[in-house]
């Protein structure tokens, strides 16, 4: 029984050590990659925006037929 307990503890220590080592390596590599990307990434170009707002979509003249079709569709849907 004592042998089985010591083997279990040994396996636990090796397993936890492996996981700790892997996660530490993962953090180091991720940090290095982040610094590398920031170093070689080109600077972002600022977007040029106009100072005046864009006009809203204008309603076209002669759209009475469209309004009639939409009204008929809504009426048909509701009934």
C-alpha cells in the first residue's frame, strides 16, 4: 500500500510539474510573439473623416407605386 501511495504522489508531482512548465513556456512565448508583432506591425493610418455629416437617403419622387405595393403587402400580411 505504501508503494502505491508513493507512486501516486510521484505521478502527481511529475504531472503538475509538466503542466506548470508548459503554461510558463506558453506565457513566455505568447509575450514574445506579442512584442514581436507590435515591433514589426506597420503603423495604423488614421482615417480621414469629413467635417460635414453625410446627407440622409433622399426619398425619390414618383415612388407612389412603391408605397402602394408596400401598403398592399402589409394589409395582406395583417389579414
